[in-house]
């Protein structure tokens, strides 16, 4: 149960004064639905209102707090209501106009009564030689001077939420921050010079100067370490639980694997052979396998997974491969089905779309054990799906799933071995953060015969040249991807961009242009993809739904529009959709200038290299961990305070601390152990608590 001390933090934001349903919805959009989410919504800047000059001494463009007498009001004439409402104020050195647009006269007369003295704070501007302040941020009576913040943190906002309103709400949230028992080792805290957890939270939201906002300041590093420690303890508990469960050895005589290798039209690369060997050793042991197979785009992970699945079948048991989307599941199917057929093995494919008699027959076949191999989406772990004896679960693009879903699939058998695959090369730091002490195999070579991809950057004002190049490629018989940018805030905008581009290209190339996007129904999407793979569609306009796993060897040109808006790893994934045959391929990154420094670095790295691991390290350096996978996915730790690009050095100590802690106190029963439980609840890693070993 969540400790009582945390109840006020895990209450909904509507429990704070002044937060009704409308404001709560805005807070949820920027931070989350709970009070604790506001604590993790850190300031991005600081407004310093301490500068309090006389009017004549206030430089143009400065942020100033002035003490002024209100002289007179100048409302706009009744026939010209769009003109500004001006209030002339003065001090002993000169006059200043306070300027308001669309203002309510009664409100201004009340807050700025003629003859009274007021403190006004805002930006000083010059208009035709006369100082003015448009819409002052604060207007307060002298006796209420305390209510005017001298240092005001700036937060990320959303339409309908002002800094003043959010500042008040933040004040109420910070008043709830409790003093909690220390969960860190006191010697470590003293060595680093870190404040307590409560002091760190308050310091981050009440910076004294701009330098206090830097990620390397003690309060931020303290909280980053807390978050990393919570994550590492949770990972260690889940791993310990996984390893404490008895496995079932799957040996196999190698006969099916030998036949499959003979049926392949190519030989395995050396890293594929090593990975298969590692997996075979793991599966033959009495404890459960938990291995991560990392392979760059096109490095042949599916074949390694299939050979691993054959080890289970050789042992008289079953194997299942789960993919996050239907497109991906069918893609694996296309690779595996011909091999399974050559070996005389039955294969079931289960997705959300499969209904009726066919689905029932597949489910019965899996339950009886007649069907040894299954490929599917989330549909694989639905209640009515049972296996006679599931030995191996292969999970593709693990970061698209939560731990919960992985556990649901492995619960379909006894002592199920787990092989997790990802085509997103993960930097070492991130690998530690996400996959803890999972064993790792890396596929580092590309299959033989693949040619390097010619990558070029082109400004958007040369789009006509790009279209002409596409026309030439079509004449050569090429197929072309044209990817439109993804705007997370608005699916409608994405859709409009993709639909417009599709319409423009269709005017020139007719029915040879297809469109696929996230809002399409699965059947419609599959039909377009099939048309692109084998039919009359030669140009596929898409949002990033084509990012992972789509395999069309005839596609040799990739156009990415507004490439500066994509992450490095994401661009690398997209580029990996081409260059899947022995024909030369070209990737055109079309950008809208002027480019910022990060965007320029990103595009030049892509031109220089196609090594996914180097690209992933650079992406982490440029953008921080939260964005490295292109999207924030459920199964990947979503850090709110730790930025692995800046705080990566804290990860190894946090991991060692977690390991040592659980060796000494596996059930978190000591005083520090109890404090660590609070930490797990605080960072919502409490699902791991149920894996605590008793005693």
C-alpha cells in the first residue's frame, strides 16, 4: 500500500485550491493528473523582477518593477474600440503609459485608481519617445508588495493557462511536499553535497538565479539520482523475481535448425551465428532466459528469432512471437511462413482482426499442441488463447509494450524463456536504464550484398527537383517512400500534411500514389501496403507508421519531408526501409531552414554514417533520453527528472546501489528498505514491490 505520507501528492490536481475541471484538464496536458506530476514539471527559465529603477532610468526592453502614481485614464473613443486603453502614470523622474488591449474599463479603474500609488511589473518599451508597458504582468497596491514575486519561475504552458495561474497552483502543490525518511546512503549524500529530497524539490521550483536551473546543480542531480535509483531497484526486483522462477530446459537435437539453415538462400552473418549459440546455451539451462537481441535495421533478427523458436519445437514444445502492430506481425509472418512450410511446421497468426471459425481453429490447435509456432499482436495474450506447452516468448520492439504485457504472455506457459528484440539501437547508458541486467546479443553486420545508402540533405525550396528525381526513379522501376512529418500535438495536422502531399503527387503520378497513416483502419492500411509491396502503388505517402519492420526490397528511394523535425534514431529507422536489396538506394532528407544547431548536427551525422549504434549514442547526446526512441513508449522508462544525456554518470552508481541494497535486504524490511519502498511509490515503480522475496 502507498505510504500515507504520499497521499497528498497522489491526490488529483482538483484537490488544490482554484483548480476546477477546466484547469485540471490543462494541467494534465502539460504535466499529469496528480499533484506529484506538478512537482516533476520543472521550470525552464526565470523572470527576475528585482530591478526597481525610476521611470527615467528604466532601459528599453528591461524587465522592471516600478513604483508609480496613477495620473489619468485614456479609454479608446466609443467609435474606435480596437484602439488601446492607456493609463498615464508617473514618478518624480518622468511618465510612463500602461497599455491594455480589449480591456474592461471598470476592472482597470478598480485596479489602477487615479491618485493612488501602485507597483507595476513588466517589460519597458519605447513608443515614439514615450516609455510604455503593455499589459503589465503585475499591478499591486504598495501594502500588498509581498504578493509580487521578485523571482518568478517560468514553466512550460498550454493555451488557456497563464504563468500567473500556474504559479499560484505550483505554490499550493509545493506546500504539500512532505519531509520523507532518507532513502539514500548518508555517506553518499555528504560526499555529493546533496540536499534532502524535500529541500531539492523546493530549491528546483524556487531558483535564486538562472544558474540554479542547470541540470548539473546539486538539487537536480539529487532528484535525478532518486529517479534512477527507483528505476534500478524496480528493475532488479523484476529480474530477481524472473530468475527465481524455475525454468524448463529446452535442448533440441538441432535437426530442424539444420534443415532451416539449408533452406535459407544465404548464410548467417557471424554475429547471427553467435546470437543463435548464446540463445541455445541459455535455453538449455534450468533457469529462465531473459535475453535482449539488438540488431540494426535489416540485420536479420527475425531469422535468429525463428531459429530460437525451432529450439523450442525440437524439444517438443511451442514458441510465440509478439509484435506491437499488425503490419509488423504480418511482416514476420512473411519471413517465417515459407521456412516453416519447408520444415512441415504449422504456424498460427493471431491479430485483433482474426475472428470466427479460422480463429477458433487456431486457438484449438495451440491448446492441443498441434500448432507449435504462433505469431501475433496483443491478441496472443487474450484470455481464450492457451498453449499446450509454451517454451519461448519472443517479443519484438519491447519498448512498445509495458512489462505488464510481457508478463501476461509469459504467464501462458511454465518457466517461459524470453527473447526481446529491438531494431532501435540502444546506447549503453540507455540499455542499462531500460534493460538492467538482461543478457545482450548484438547483430552488428548487414546481410551480404546490401549496398550503402546515398543520403543527401535538400532545402524545401528545392522540392520541385525532388519530385523530378522521383519521376526519374519511377522510370527505372523503383518504388518510393515519401514520409510526412509527425506533429505529436495534432493528429489532424499530420493527416492534413500527408493528405495534401498525397493529393499533390497524385495530380502528377495518378493512381501510382498510395497513402497510409495512423488513423486508417487495419484492413485499409494492409491493402495499401500490399499494393505497394506487390501491386500498382509505386509511391507510398505515409506518416511514420512505416517506421519499423516494413520490408519492400523494390523500394530504393526514401524522401523525408521536414527531416529536421524527426529524431536521429527515427530518421535512421526510416532510412532502413530502403537499401534492402542489391540495388543502389537514395535517401533525401528535405529540411525547412533555417536549421538550429541540433538539427544541423543530426542531419550531418546521418550523411556520415549508417552505424545505428553510433547514431543512437549521438541521439542521446543531442536530445536526452526521453526522446531517443522517437516516441515515448510505455515499456521504456519515462524519466521526468533524469536526463541520461546529462545524468548518465549517475546510472552505474544507482545500479550498484540497488544491487547491494537488495543483496543485504532482499525484502526491503530494514529502515532504509522501508524508505526505498516510499521511493518506489513516489516514482510509480511500485508494481515491482509485489516481486519482493519474503525473508
